[in-house]
């Protein structure tokens, strides 16, 4: 009987190990597939030309990704500027000031909010955010980088708040008590002790939000205007890389190198998002080991 239980434990361990390795390999398999399919355009045009050219004329063989990269960067930066301060302040309140009953009630709501479909945020943007921006000036259509940034900020707020709150709450209580013993106030303790110890984890939470914002597709696609141009202001329409892929893949595939160009855009997105996620989770794992 004991021998059978050991065999079952070993088999279960190996099966779970195999599944974990398989999940990890999926990212590399996807990256390999995208690279293989994007090789034709990389063999025809230099990568720097593709990344920095502003000319997007697939029918003429011009595949400049600069307007799409610029649109992605603009909307991501706007989203981070709008979401990071309220996320950090909300996390501080939940971890340091909120009563347990309030904290236990709000945390599930945050998790539920982060699971809302992006389409819902997109519809909210079309019905509320876009008309609000248009009302500022009749010359604006409302479909703009600012609209995309606001919608993205709403989407990434819950995940950044939740992760930051967990990190702040994990700071040892002894650090707070030592600060209080030296005569520091509650806010001074949070500012100079708690946030200092939680700094790496807060940065990881911000990076996770950045990664989510960078790769978001549907919600941004619905409110940003989708015009392939180099943006000059927050009220200009733009065309982020995820929207380019979602709007055009499967269309006009008869144009030479068009399919390869879109899959190269997908590979760029994959590399950037994986890079940010690896950095964020490595920081969080290091913090978890320190408190283990």
C-alpha cells in the first residue's frame, strides 16, 4: 500500500512538472512561429527601416511601423500617468488605513473589476469618454489618444492596486512599530518606512500594469480612432500595434509581405510584453522569498 502511494506521488509530481514545462514552452513556441512567419519581410527589409519608417503603404511594399509604435507608446504613457497615482494611493489606503471589513470587501471587488471584459470598457469609452472629450471642442472627434488612455487607465487600475496593496501589506509589522517608537506619525511611517521597503514590489505592480496596457487591443481599438499617423497631441487619433493586427489580419493577404509584416508586429508585441512580465514577476518572487 505504501509503495503504491509513493508511485502515485511520483507520477503526479512528474505529470505536474511536465504540464508546467509545457506552459512555459508555449511562449517560446509562439515566438518561434511568429519569427518563422515574419522572416520573409525581415529578409527583404532591414529591421531599422521597418521600425522607424513612417510610411505605411502595403500595396506599394512600404511597411513602416513608426506610427503604430508611436501610437502604442503614447496611449500607454497616458494610461500610466492617469492610473499610477490613484492606484498607489488606493493601495496605501487599503493596506494601512482601511478597517479589515472594508479591505476584505473591496479586494474581491478589485479582482472582479480586473476580470471585466475589455469590450465593456470599450463600450463605456464610446458612450461616455469619447463624447466627453468631444464636448471640450467641437473640432475634436473624441476618438483620440486621450480617450484610449482613459479607458486603459480604468482597465489597469485594479491589477496595479491589488498587487501594490499585497506588497505594502506584506511589510513586517515590526518595521512600523519601530518607526512609531521613534515618534514618527502614521503618514511618516508609511512614507519613509513602509513605502521604502515595498518600493521594489510597487515598481513590479506598475510594470505589470504597463505590460497589460501595452498589449491591450479591443478596448483601445474602439476609442482611439485608428488613423495611421504620427500623433502630435493627446487629441489626435492614433493606431496602436494591437489594433493594427486585430483590424487587418486576414484582410488583403494577397498583398506580398503583408501577412509577414503583421506577424512581425505581433512578435514585437510579444517580446515587449514578455520582457515586462518577466521583470515584474522576478521582482515579486524575490520579495516573496525574502518574506518566506
